[in-house]
C-alpha cells in the first residue's frame, strides 16, 4: 500500500528565522566565557568548537528539509506528475538543489576556518576568525531566502493534498464541469464535497471511501475538463488529466442529458473522444446523468444515435442515473465495482506469479460413491417453522426449543437486587451425587469429631510460658541490682519507671483472667459438641 504522508514534513523557517535558531542554539550549547588564564591552545579549541557546532546545526536543519520533501524520481508517477502540475518540477528540484549546495558550502567554510584557527596566535585573531566564519554562513543562508519561502508554500499545499493510494481499488469520476460528479460522490461515500450550480466548483482532487463486498474502495472526484488542446489546459484541469493518466481505476464519464451544465451533448461527446486515449486498459462506464430533468426516452433520435455510437466504439455501457432523485445510483456503483474487479482478476491471471500459486493449489472434486439417491433431510419442526414464517407469524420458535437460561444477573434482580442477593456457588459444585451439593459440611471426618483435634491444654501451656518469661525478667533485674551498676536516672525518673512496670503487671494479670474465662467457655462448648457427635 503506497500512501505518502506529506503532513509529516517539518516546517521550513525563513532565512532570518533559520539564522536566529542556529545562532541561539550555538550560544546556548557551547561555552561563552574565555578566562584570562587560558593558554593559546585552549583558546583555539574554544572558537573551533563554536564554528564546528554552528556548521553542524546548519547541516542538520538543511538535512531535515532535504529528507522530508519527496524526491520526484522515487515516488509514484501519479504524485510526481501531480507535483509537476502544481509546483513545476524544475522549480521544485532547483530549490532543493540550492539548499543541498548551501549545505556543502557551509561545510567547506567551516573546514577552511577551522584550519585557519589552528594557526591563530592571539585571542583577538581567533575571535575575528570565528566571527568571519559565522558571518559567511549567515550571509549564505540569506541568499536562499526565496528557495526557503517557496519550499514552505509547497509544504503547506502538500499537507492539504488528499491521501490517495494509487494501487487500491479506485473509481475515478470525470467529465465536463457541473454535470453532477460531486453530487454522485456525496451519495455513495462519506465525503462532503461542495456542490454549487456553477462551473468549476471543484478546483482540486477530492477523495471519498465506501465499502463493497467487504472491501474498501476509494472514489476520486476530479475537477471539470474542457475540450481544448493539452497545452492550453490550466492547473485545475491538468490535475484531472494526471489522475486519468496514472491511476489504475474504473473511469465513470458523466454526461448531462439536460444540458443545464452549459455545454451541449455534442460538446460533451467531443470531449469524450478527445480524452479517450487516457481510458486505455481501464474499465469504462458512461453515465447519462440528470434523467429526472430530461429522461432518456425524450432525447432526439440524433442524440440517441450519437450515444449508441459512442457506446459501440468505446465498448462501454451507458447507465441512466440521477443523483438528485436518487435514481440508479446503486446500480452505477455496483456496475463500476464489478467491472473493476473483473479487470483486476484478469490482470492477475496474466501475471507470472499465477503459475507458482496454482502449483500449490489442489481442487478436490468429489465423485459419486454409488447410484443411490440421498435426498436432503430437513427436520419436520424446521419445515413447520418455515411455513409459519411464510404465513406471517413473526414470533416463530422451533418446537422443543429450551427456554432461555436465567443468568445470575436475572436472579439478582428477581431476589432484591445488588446488596441483597448473594450468589449461591454450591450449585456449581461438580459432585458424583448432585443431591449432595447443598448439604451442610459435616462435623465428623473419618469417624472422628473435628472438636477432638483442638488442643484442650493450649491455655495452660500459654500460662506456663508467661510465668517462665516473668521469672526470667525478675532474675535479670536481680542480677542488675547485684552488679551494683549506677543508674543515670534521677529520683523522679525512677518513680516513672516503677509506675510503668506496675501498670504493665496489672495489664498482664487482667489479660490472664480474660484468657482463663475464654478457655473455660471453649472447653464447655467442646464438651457439648463431643456429646452431640456421640
């Protein structure tokens, strides 16, 4: 898929902005102060760095411009000729060539002045050489003011061009101005092209898209073309000619039967004969438009003979259509798409790649096993449902069809809604006996009561551990007193420490009492459960 994104081209600054950007960047990114103690070697390196950095900045910016703009020899011929029509190929190449030469000249200037700076014998001489180098670079960029301005205008226009894929399925609409091309495009695509009752409302190419047979198609609305020599056509008309010449598409040539466009039917057919060489090797459909204003049957015999002759010589079919009254629009779209699909398939069949693909394909054709006739077997319930549907019964359901299963959300709203209903997961248990899903979890496992696995002496063991800890703590205090260590605490602090220890002992005794009461209660419950289990 060849689609060029011209919107990514970076802005081209003016020559003065270019100079300001580069010099400001050099000032910010390189050292700015030369101290009195610097030797001459360091001074030379200081100014050489500034010259080199300025040259690199100029080359980087100019390189971006040269890389971003498309090279006309490398892009699709349609875009190359379109750029030639809109911007003049020679002028475009000349502007880019001048910037490329400027880039090389700036590199040469930098190289020459860096060589001179190596022989600078004083601070003043090095500074003057640096000023001369930057001045010559800036003067060179000022001389390319016109080229930079031209490229910026080209960039703006390129960014407004539609994204046309030259290789995809394309319908191209062409004809005299004001014959109904844009109205047709607005009908079949999601585009919104301006439609006015005067000529040359469409001044450039417009693209719209639609889907047909699960494929994406693009429609290109071209500006109107007048019947005159190629050399006399203007830029607006040449865009349409360029699209006709380079795009592999199905051409829809529009004719205004009512002649309200301002040109007679003879003039429109004359234009068709003039641009007929551009339709070579392309599917062609001739559209007799505005049949609501003047039906095809009301045409004179001369006009009918003229149209039939054009259809015979070109091999194209004439379709009647009216975008305003929505007559035949779908038929025209379908016919054009089918013709283009046939053409693309025919082209692929002639290509060299087809042989490699066909060698890898095998078409299996089943053969009859015996002479026995095996009719189609359709259940009776299906046949009865079809019969009821034919009789107008809209609510047709298959016989024996199961009712819709209620989801958890349905059950939730039936039983009080969120916050009230609690989902039961026991119904999802996968057990051998489905009746055991909602049983209460038993208190007996393998003939033993679950309460038997609770240690009845847990509280007694906990109290023994606490008493052992208390004895160890008292022993540590006694040894501390025996050691006769002098305390750093005064009398008031000692009173606070004693109060804290007393409070701690009271809390510990209260905790023991509570634990004792809980153990008595739990042992009573265990006895009761043991009796129940027995």
